[in-house]
C-alpha cells in the first residue's frame, strides 16, 4: 500500500477493465481472497490515518464494497478498536463474499447497527464503491450527510461514494483519504475526483494489473525527466519560439506566453504582437524580441498562437496553420477555428505533413465550441472529450481543468496529477501555451511536450507557498518565493 505521488507513471483502469482484472483474479485465487486482502488493507490504513482514534464508524453498503468494510471491521475489532458498524445489506440478497465477511465480523464480536453515531474520530465510507448506481435515499442519504458533517477524517474504500470511477463526476462523500483497491481509477484524478478523494492510496491486492490482459484506460502523468543541456551547446540548440497574439488591449497575454517559453528553456523567443504599435521592446524582459509577425520564419519555429488574439487572430491563422513547424493553439485561435470550417480543415491537414506537430489547449468552454457541444457535456466525461478533440482535429489535445487530460490519436490519454486552485487566475493558460511551445522547440514530440509542460505548470502551483497569491507572471518565470534565501 502506498500514497500516489507523481513520481512514476501509474496505469489507470476504468470500471470495465477493473472488472476483467477482478474476474481473472477471482479464478486464480482461493474464494474470498480478494475481499480478505481488501479488508485488511482498509483496516491497516485506518490505523495509520487515525492511530489514536477512540471511535471508528464503518458505513457499509449492500454490495462488495460493504463487504470490504465488514472485513475491515473484523480486523479492527480484533485489534481492540470496537468499531461502530452500520450495514445497508439484506442477508437474503447480499453477494456471497459480503456474507462471508459479515459472518467473520460477527464471529469477531462486531455489532452491526442501523444508525450513524453522533460523532466519531474516523469514518470509513464502504457504501458504494464502483457500484455507483444507487441514488442517496433513506439511511444511505443520512449516513452520507453524517460523514460529510463529521469534521474528522473520512476514509473512502475504493472510491468516495457516488463518484463515477470513469469520469470523476457525481461525488456524494467528501473523503480526506481514499484507498483505491486492485486498480487506480481515472475518476479519482479529474473533474470532482481531486476534491472528493483527498489523499489517494493504492493497494493492488497482490494482483499486478500488468499480469492481466486488461490494458489501462489512461495513464497518470509523472514527473518529466529533466532535459540535459550539454556544455557544447548554444542558443540555437534549444530552438526558436514565436508567440503570435496580443490584439489591442491584450498584449499582456502574448507577453506572458513568451516569458513562459523563455523561462522554460527556449533558445530564442520572438513576439509578434497583433497590436503592432503597443511596444518596441519589453523593458522588463529585453530578451524577448518583438517583431512584426509577418516577418517571422514560422517554418523553422515553434509557434504559440492565440494568446490574447481577439478577432485579429482570424486573419493570421491561415498562414500560421500552413507554415508553422510546430504549433500550439490557444484561446482566441481556438474560438476562431471553432467558427470556421476552412480553418478546421487546415488544422487537420497539418497531421499529413511531415515534421508538423500541433497541440491545442482548450478549457472546457473552448472545447465545447470546437466539438459543437455544451460545456456540461465536456465535463461529464473529460477523458472522452479530450480523446474526441484529438481524433477530430488530428492533433494532441490538452483539455485543461482539474486533472487536465492530454490526448493524442491512437494513444492512451494522460491525466495530470499536479496543480491546484492557485492556477484559477488570469493568464495561467497563456503561460501553459508558452511552456509547451518551448518544449516543442527543444525537440520533444507533441504528446511528451504537452504532458510534461502540464505537469511542470501544475507543480509550480503545488510548490507555491501557502498564503502567497500566485500570479501568471510569477508562474511564467517559475519563481517560488518560498525557496529564496533570506
């Protein structure tokens, strides 16, 4: 059992894949073995979370998730904790494994009740798990409300009850810890999952998913390998980035993207402002080279287009789409493409041209415009939406938000595990576009460049000191005031 950290790539399995792994393990193992292992894992984590808890409430549902809770109750009872157990099951209808754990709990002296305690030091949510089809009514609704108002740690078994394992929507319980069993589920890491699950722990129950024929649904992003910079190199070794955007009144967006590209390691960064008269030089960052966008040799550059582009970016896009060697499309560039079938055709055509790579970085509303759907549709299944964007436009798509999803045609999506609400401020999306463009300029392929940049972008926010506001300009410079001496 271990907490999930972004220090390695973790495979994520949806419900269908998890069921296949579970079925294969059930054939290979003795009867009841998986539930016995799950219950022991839950009990051990409960003690690790709240070692001095005097009262532990285990709320058990009618299915096998409840059986895991009953099995855990047996161990906690034997270890002297006298858990308060409530069970929604019916002995005439309960699954065989859950009935076996019910009997083991009773033999250990566990008392099964039907009402929540007035208070507890630790609550264990073993109500629904991946069997998430039950609407909260009656005792179920009361127990969920009691858990959420308890004010002490809540440990969810496999999933916070109500959370869709595949999409991360529908959470009913707000857990402080979640122990994902057998497989890690994508819904824990995107949409509502990040808030509902708290700290995610994992136990494969002695059944490594790699030993089965059930491939992952997605991967959890990991810390990128640092890019080496040999002594025998020069600025040309790290590529050129051109940022095209900054229509009247929005020059800051383009400059933020350019600053991010510069601090992410690009050799040279050019800025083509669409409000040509606003600046001749950026006094705060004289390294940035401001040029008329038409003068830039886009065919030899990594281009970030659309940041603060306004309506002016529409006239720029045909040339950018046809000539840029590597391209990141963000913000107003995406809105223009969503409204213009010819630009959409140009975008898709880039995939057929050798040496051309493209990354699009929509937030949910921009993704909805690109796909002709509603924002709620996009958010209802973020992995599917990202994959559809990648297929439809033949490019790498980064669907931004809680648990950003990076997808490419015919590849497993990558769900990002870094970042927090400090990024919910103006300009941070522009910064991400610049960070991706810099990695493309340095030679990374598009999927790697995008997923690495998304990870680094979020990690900056995770490492930001508590109580200090994070601005996009500081994020672009990848500063961390907490790390400065003195």
